[in-house]
């Protein structure tokens, strides 16, 4: 076999190997879910688990057509009272699992355009510092659900 085709074959194999390695190193969004809302509830929340890839990343923002505004939030205790507060970002270390769940970090859906109905789904767009934009499909569970997975 002439040298040029062997070099080309090697380069193609190397690039395929790099593509597989890059894919394995990506941040992963797992088990998104939201609770159904009652009646005319103005707000809701979405939850999920983020698993870091080979490099640190941060969730910077989120958006969804089901709400006027979407914010990243956490729960904090202030003077013995639990309060929700916005956060600028949610850091995800290499290989780290960060769980967004009730009573902790979560994605707040403010100004719902309609109720979140059990059994339906909605798109949620997440924007990460490194991973870029990721769109996930969020199933809506029962009003009292504690976990999506």
C-alpha cells in the first residue's frame, strides 16, 4: 500500500478515536423532571442531575416556553426560615454529580403560561459555559413527586 493512503487511513482512525474520547468527556444531563402545578399556580420548578465530564463546567442559565422567566435557584436558611434565592450559576466539577432537587438547587419557572399537567412534557434549554446549549425534554410528574428517577 502506498504511503499516502496509509497516512490517510491512520489520520481517519486517529480522528475517530478523538471523537469518541471527546464524546465520553462531555457533561451529561440526566433524569429531568418537574411537578404538576395546581390550578392557577404562577410558578413551578424543574429538577435534574448534572454529571461533569473531564473538565469543570457551569450551568449559566435556562429557558423554556412554559414560563416567562427561568432562573437558577437554591434554598438557604435565613434566621431559621428557608428561602429560595437566585444563583448566578451552578458549578459542576470534573466527574462530579450535582443533583438539582426539591429543597436544594433547582430551576425556577416563573410566570407559568399555563399549568404544568401531569403526564405532559416541556422543553428546557440549558446554557453551559463549556458544553454550550443543551435542550432536554422534561416530564411532568404528580404534584407530590419527590424524585424523577
